C-alpha cells in the first residue's frame, strides 16, 4: 500500500502511514481471529484509507460535490 501510493502519487501521506501502524498494532489480535474476519478487517482498512484519501484530494483540488445540484439536471433532459 505504501509502495503503491509512493509510486503513483509521489508522496506518502500520514493517514496511510497511520493505517499501516494500526494494522501492525492489531496484528496480535488478528492472530486469534478467523481468517475471514482478518480479511474483512484488512479490506475495511484499505477501503477507509482510499475513501479518506479521495476526500482529502478532492477538497485540496477544490472539487464540487456532484450531488449538490449545480445544474446537472439540464444535462439529462430534466428542468426544461
């Protein structure tokens, strides 16, 4: 995960490093869980990091929320 982020974006973010540290801290607990639960926790961690990274990058870029309206209805024939 860290190598991918460094390769694609050219930087390492603190939330990605925090996710890796959290996984390392929780690894003794994961040894006692069933494999499916460990896989789900890993997938949840990666999903949370990806979602957080996406929102941070969108805010930094000044992106507009597409669900807030903004005339999107005119593209699809509504609002005429």
